[in-house]
C-alpha cells in the first residue's frame, strides 16, 4: 500500500480508540492516512492523538476558518474512504446525503469506493431503520465489514462489536491488491440501449440506462485494465481514462465492435441492443390520421455476438441476457448459440432490479453450464465479481 491515500472516518463510538491501531498499521504498510472525525468523535479520542500517529492534521470541524474547504481537498485526492467505527448516526447521514459535520461533508464530496465497519449496540444494529440505511448504502456500492458478536460496551451480549482491526486491515489491503490485477488486459465493453429511428422524431428502444456497462468499465479501469467503452444513448458520464465511443443504432454499435475486436482480449456485451428496426425510415414525421392506427414493418437487426462468433478470434466473450421467463433455459440457449464463455442473466420482470436500477440480482453461467445465483447486489459489486471470473478465464487461456 505504499503511497496509497486513505481517508479514515472516525465517528462517535466507544470503539474509536481501536482505530488508533488501524492508523498505525496502515502507516506501517506505507499508506498516507488522513483522519476525518465526526462532530462528537473527539469526546472519545482527541484529534491530536490521531494527528500524532498519522503525521497529518485531522479534519474535525467545518467551522475552522483555516480548513473550511479541507473536505473537498481530502476527498479529491484519496483512493479509498474507510469509516471505522461507523455508528448508527453516521450510517443514517451517509444514506440520506446529510452533511452537517466534517465526516459527513467529506463522505458526500468523495466519489470513490467506500468501506464501512459499523459498531453499535446490538439493538441498534438490528433496528429496521439501520438495516434500511445499510441496504441503501449497499445498493450504491458501499462495502461493509459486519460487526462481531460478543460483550458490548453497554453491558449487553450480542452483535455490534467493531470487527477486529486485523480483519479491517486485510480488507483494505485486499482492495489495493485487487486494484492492479487486470493490468495489461484489454477490455471492449458495450453499454446502454440502441435507438432505431422510425421517423425524424420517433424511435424504437428499451429502458436500459447503461449503468451496468459503465460500472464494468469503471471497475476495469480501477483494477488496472484498459477499456474501450462503446455506448448507446445514455445520461451517464463516461468514466475517466476509458476510450469512449458513442453510437445510436444497432448497426453502428456492430460496426464499432467489429472494428475494435482485434485490439481487445475480452469482449463484454452489456448493451441492450435492439432486436428490430423499421424496414423503412420515413423522411418526414408520421402524422396521426384521426383514430386510425399505424402498422410498422420491422426487420431483424444484426446479432452482434453471432457476428463475433463467426470470426472466432479466441477472445473471452461475455454476454448478457435480460429475460422475462425461463431465465436459466433462455440464457443457456444463448450461451451455446453464440459461443460465449460466460453469460449474465437477470429477470427483468422482477420489480426494483435490472433496467434503470443501481442494483441487480443476476445468474452467471459458464461453458460447463455451472450456474451461480448471486443475491441482490449493487452493479459495482456485480462488476467486480464478474471481473474475477473473467480474470480466471484469461489466465487459463
């Protein structure tokens, strides 16, 4: 972890004294640790103590005239944000976007990965409101190190003790080990929907937001890989550092994939490509004729994955299947027909997941027809799990 930059957020819990040892161990590993404290955390451990161990000033007051913009500067330069201990209060602030002290302000200004280690009374840990806040944060990609069971500061026995410092340290170290594991691997990723025009103002499309493909591109970049991202129309900002190529129609996406295929090691087709286009594109807007309906003749678009399979270039190829019924059967059929190494399937008829959502519940199937059902996770978490499996395939070829 030499020269990596970590923000350590300390909230007002009795376990905050344990994080002094975490700071010491992180510094010993070579990390640059900037401590940020909530409004009441200094009631347990003084900022001066953290400053002495970290070697940097501690940000603990948003009303310090000399450090009024410190949360912006710290947030812009860090690689990872760790909150330990995380109380019920700071979890609620993080989940609901509140920013009324140094820690919550810094969290809201930070754009990178966040790791949280909660610590609280067992009754608080099991409260519905806390569980909902945790679920909200997980859906945004925040990772958790669950508290341990044992004797609590309040005298009760139950789950709520801060995870062992060595467990938290290992989790942080593993993040940075993983960060460069895709170095030298070239990814070609497609994302978003396609638009097939009917006339100058109308088109055929689907509700895909592009979030899955963009999350994949972001995680590949984070883990050291090279990315070319081909995207249909979305409202998303392309991740920094990727080779971005925009398109609209399925035909345009197919051409871009074919043009860039030889320069990649892995193709991930996360885009929701339209299966049909209008046979004839009207030059003028189609006028409504009273109560008369409109009949459109549609023709099939080219299947990009089938076109890729014809070239047989020996790439690792991953497809996605959005289904409304017979999920596994339909995905297996697509896997075989299109000669895929992996397929990621999800049931888009289930509410709250898939299209437009930040989370998904998917099934991953490989060539040996091994089926892995993942629970509901953020698309960033799914991206990392999928990339782990892709990395294993790349190493085996």
